[in-house]
C-alpha cells in the first residue's frame, strides 16, 4: 500500500509557536519603551522652549593657610543660574592691615547649578584684614 501524499507545509506552519506569556512580555516592553521615548521627547521640548537664566555666582572664602611664601585662601564659587559659564574670572582683594592686595584666578568652566573651588594667593596674612571677593567676568560657552 502506498503512503498518502504529504500536504505541502506553509511557511507559517514552520514557525515556532510563541507562548502567550512571551507575547505579553513583548507588548509590555514595547509599551514601556514607547512611553520612555515620548517622555524623553517631551522633556527635550520643554528644555528647548524654557528661557534659561544667565549664570549667577555666589562666592565664599575659606580659611587661609600659610604654605611657603604665600597665604592660600580657598574660594568656593557656585553658579546658581541655569546657564554654564566659561573662563570665570575671580578676584579677591585683601583689605585692612596695609595697602590693598589683589589676587585673581580663572575657572575654565562652571556648569549650571554647580560649585567649584579655587585658590587665591596673598603675600600677607588674610587674618589681619578681610578678603573681598568678586567675579570680574565670564564667557558664554
């Protein structure tokens, strides 16, 4: 007796069947990824539209430390604005106890809402007077 002829198999019949749990997992990841992409695009659009305030600086002098022939004064510089600043020129003037003495330094880059420390050097002891700090200028990167 001859064997019955085989039916031609379709391509769909050769594919492995996917379990319903795996299909639900695929849908879950797809929806989650879509939500994340939409949230990222919304955030970028809002940041692009929002007006950014110029850099705003806050300065605070730390304790003076005598090292070698100079007094080192640590200065904390904080940018409280929404924009970055480059080449931030910081000046400190030691007043009291004689002639005013000036020391300057430059911070290369100060991101928005961040703080950095720098050091000003003086020949006299800042403890005998006070250090007046100011930002003399900056560049917009």
